[in-house]
């Protein structure tokens, strides 16, 4: 059920961004600086962080390791305005596919109580169950943002 909800919200984000131009992916609804392009990039990074880095203890992939988050903590959101729509879609889709492969591995024994390899800032270890619920929460929140931004772009409300 958790994977089904996660997949639903992942697909919602993709539907909200499909077919948009670079200019449309960069549209902001003041006072927010959030964009649909930034959302795709941010969520690709969220997938990498929680499933690959936290749950499995992997180093960031070269793309994310090269990100300039030291000078801009919102680098994923802000740098997306310079990215091609096809690149953003591919980045998101590849992150989702990689995360699905990792989830398949982590769920081989069926346990959602598997602890993460990497500890959190407070020293605790998240469980796979916690990570999945957190990802659903993250996606659901941003799906609501995406609905509003997309409607402001072209009036679409039934995606």
C-alpha cells in the first residue's frame, strides 16, 4: 500500500509537468519561489537522498555530488530554471527507477522495519517504513503545490 501511494504521487508530479516548456517549468506564484522544474529536480534529489544515501549508505551519485548546495541551500530548486525540460524529466524518471530498484532490494525480506545504514542528525536510524511514509508526505505536499502552479500556467485542473 505504501508503494502504491508513493507511485500515485510520483505519477501526479509527472502529469503536472508533462508537456511544459522551459519557460512554463520556471513559472513562480509569488510570494513562493517554487517552480515545477525545481520540484522535479528537488524530488529527484529527495529520492536519491532517502533511498540510496540514507537507507543504503551510498555516496551521492556524481550529479548530486557536484551540486553547489554550499553556496545555495536551495540549489535544486533554483538551478532548475537553467535546465532543459527533457533533462529534468529524465533526471526525475531515472531517480524514480533507481529508487524502485533499491526498494525491491530492501523489501526482499518483506520487512519495513529495516533500519537505515546512515544515522540521522539526532543519531537515530530511520526505518524503511519511516522513509516511505516521509516520501509519501513529501510528494503529497508538493503535488498540492504542483496543482496550483500548473493551473496558473494553463488552467489545467484535471491532470
